[in-house]
C-alpha cells in the first residue's frame, strides 16, 4: 500500500515522486520497485 504524502526514490537514477493518492501496488522505475525515502535529520538548534 502506498503512503500518501510520502516520497519514493529510485535507487538507480535518483528519480523522486510523491504519493498523492492511496492505492494498492507499488511504484516502479528502471525496472525495480522504488523505495520509501527516509527522513532527513533536522539541523541542531544549539
């Protein structure tokens, strides 16, 4: 199941997409399933 509002990235070409509608299945790019992009760390507020 795709997660609405989440970014998916292709491991081969670095293409990024954002899911805007829920649904079954998966995103595919360059012949492989795209992976959910991990959250980037926030800068420290020292």
